[in-house]
């Protein structure tokens, strides 16, 4: 960026002011980005650098806010941060967070592994632990108002925590000298933009090639099997019993049979999109796939992959396009019930069942007993949850009701997570 371009940018901001975010972005883009590639780089840097400003507009990364203003007595006893969350004072929270963000030494950022320690610094500066104490105290009080306030505080705190993780991730993207593959492998799938999809395609292709090659090596190593003594003796009769020519039992590779049950509500659809991209590309590992998607109800979507190219099929499933699906409140209990009634007979002891979802069931019946029936019939149940395990039983999450029936349950919200999960299929398919 030349000095003249910097002066042009400053002049444009001086004329337009900085009250309107989109006007500032347009002015800076017109002054600094001289090509299509530079514009894309500028968009990424702008969103990363000014991401904390979105807090006031979005009320946290999940857009969650309390249902109603709590009782003044509850606010009086709450810690400062809890009080701001309960009263919906996002301007005050933004100021507190800006001060907390100053605890990050940007100049010292070198590795993506520093993400956790910088999040911890920000949470400590905000006295985030006070929220858990306030939630516990409100629940112990036992009144209807205090219980509602506890639930609202817990939900908004989760949104704030996710926003902080997003901010630190973006700062690392700005300042850590890393390759595209390292960055996109650790970027949360729920935070990616449409323009990132194209950049991620070659990374995904390399990961899938790595998995298929890994399975191919294991398959070739297993083909020979054990020594077949009868055939070996028979073909060596002419050699007077000397075993010059050996015969081996051939082993047919046991490729995985997969059923995928995917939540496509707004909070999960990005993870579902990339999981299906991985799954349907593992042609060496997976023999048969059946895909089901749900939000307020459940429908089979396997035929979409038979009709359209992979990229288009995944995009259609992500939005429910062309499917008789109801995009209302997420209902896991209904989805499992409909799967039991219509598709349970399709599960065998060779089937690995993948469930992709955050288990946030809007306080409805989770239908965990149906998951128990699925477990009895299948080879393995693997649950992939895009949320941090610390939030698996907060608010309306019923994840812990499902855990006893899962063989594997993991956080899954990055390409790196998906690579490790897909590697499970290499171990299953043997």
C-alpha cells in the first residue's frame, strides 16, 4: 500500500465519517484494493480487524438475548458482566471487551496453538467466572423469575464466549504467519464466508486423497490374508512336499456402510455441508451411504446425490432445496421417532451411524431411548457436535442424554476435526 493510497483512504473516511460500517468498508475498498484479488484480501482483513464491532449489532455471535428484563433485585445481586448480559447492555459489553482484548499481545502471536491461552486471558480480564456463580445462585433461589434469568444468562454467556473465540481466531488469521492450509484447517466452519469455499476446495481434496491413500495401503496389506495350507500342499505335490509355491487366503476388503443423520438448522448446516463433502468423496472407504436431514422433521436425501453433482447436491441439502423438510424449530425427538418408524430396519451390524448436530432441542422430548434402539442394531454410533463440550448440557442442549448411547462423541467444527473423524472410517472399514 503506497502513501498516496493511504492518504486517499483517510480522505474518503474524513468525508464519509465512520458511523456506517458498510460506507467505511466501501470507501476503504475503493481506495486500497486495485484488483479482484486485492479486493478479496481486503474483505478478509476488514472483517477480521473490525469483527468486534459486530457485537453490538448482532448481540453476540449467536444473536441470543434474554426474553425479558429481569427483576431489579436479581440485577442488583449480579456481577457487573452478568448484569450487562441480563439487561441487554451490549454497548457496555463491547467497551469491556475492547479493554479485555488489549490483553492480547498481537506482536507476540506466532502459532495457532496460542488461541486457547489468549481466550483464557480475555475471559479472566472480563471476570467471566462470575457468570457461572450467578447462574448457580439464581437456580438455587428457586423462584420462576430467577430460573428464567439463570437460563437467559447462560444462553447469552454462551453467545459471548463464542464471539470471543471468533475474535481471537480472526486476530490469529491477521497476524500469524501461516499457510492457507494451516489457517483453513483450524478455522471454525460456522464462521467461514462464501468466498472461503473456493480456497478450501484444494485443501479438502488433499485431505480426502490422504485418507483414500491411507485406506488403500491398509487394504493392500490385508489382501494376502493367512496361509492356505491345503492349497499350498496340493500345488506342491509335484515337488515332493517341498513348499516352493505358497497359496494365501484372499481377504475381501470390508468397506464401511454409512448412515448419516444431519441437522441442517442454521447453527449446524456448515458442519453438515463439509461432512457430506468428505463422506461422499471417500469412495475407497465407503461402500454405501444413506443420508437423512432434519430440522422440524426428518426426510431422506440420498437421491439428491444420485441426481446432482456433489457440490450442487451438498448445497441443495444445506438449504433443504427440493426436499419436503420443515425449517422451523429443531426437534431431535421427532426426527429420531420418524427415523425409527420408517428407516430403522435399514440398519445392520455393518452400519456406522453418523449424527451431526448440536443437540439443542428447544426443551422438547429428546427421544434418547430411540438412539438406544439404533445402537442395538448398528456397528457404531458417532455423534459430531459443532459446540465446545463444555456447553453440551447448557440451555436447551440435551447432549448428555444421548452420550450413553454413542460409541464416539466429538466436537467437530473445523476441517482438522473432520479429517480425524473421517480417519475413523479407515479403522471401521477393515
